[in-house]
C-alpha cells in the first residue's frame, strides 16, 4: 500500500468534447486544478457527414484538436439527428472503451441548464459512470471574459438564426463579440444561441487550422 501521507491520485476521467470553448476551458480547469486526470476526449460524430453534430466541426479538425492537446479521441458515430434511445445506445457501447482506459467518470462543460445536467447524470449513472461538471454555476459573462483572458482563440461556427443574426458567423469570440451580442443572448451561448470552434489556447501544443469558413446557421 502507498504511504498514508500521499494524496490519492485524481480520478481518471474522459471529457465530453464538442470542439468548442466550454469543453476546452473545462479541460484547462481540470488540468490546472488537478481535480481529475483527463485520459481521453469523447465526441459524438455524425456518421453521414463526418462532423460534430450542431457545431459542424469536420472530423479532421476534431482529430487535430485531440492530437494538439495530447489526448486520444474516442469517436462515437451516430445517425443525426439522433433519438435519445439511439444516443444512449451509442454511449453505452462507448463506455467499454472508457473503462478500458481505467476511467470511471465523464466530465462535461455544461454551465447551468438543469435539465441537461439531470439527463446526463441519469444516463451515465445507469452505465455505472460518475459525472462531473467543473464549470457548473459560473456566471457566464464572467466566464466568457475569463476564457478570452486565458488566451483561448475561438470562432463562431454555428448559430440559431432566430436568436443571433447570421452575420455573427465566423466572428472571433472576443470582447468585441461580447459587446455586440443582442440583449438576451447568453455570453457563452449556453442557450444554444451560438457554438464555437477553438483553434488555440493554453491547452494546445500548436494552433489548429479550422475549416476556414463558418459551418452553418
């Protein structure tokens, strides 16, 4: 047995990875605090389009991100749009690979949507996996500025055109972007108003080349 004075090792964890700023900052936070040992990224992929659902990040870019942060990428192909039943079945199959890495918990970059958190907790509890939310409850205006100040570079790659004009597509996620957001739009896009692609930051060994244009409204 190890000496009793040694601190326990942080739990081995996989991080749900969408390619955007929140999951990237969650990885940065977990590494900086030592709260978890992230051993892989876990991403659902649209099997017919070879990209990340909703974000539209091409699979090649996704893989480049994983290589740059130095983590294996566990790809979970699904038919999109996917029903909850299909999504849950795909995730259940992926958990065998997660356990093979010695991980027993999944981390998410969710911020405050209670129904989303409850769904994730219930789903992964059935699969025998713990869930953690390292950014949960942070004020989103404060968090958005913190992500920018930390040196993360991201662009807006998709948006809900009913809540955010498509003219915001392709813009850099920076202070000017935050100042220009219409009233009622969450600064982190937590309500689905927009999604980002992270191309550089303190977790990356080298910058990532994005698709070169906005992916979709």
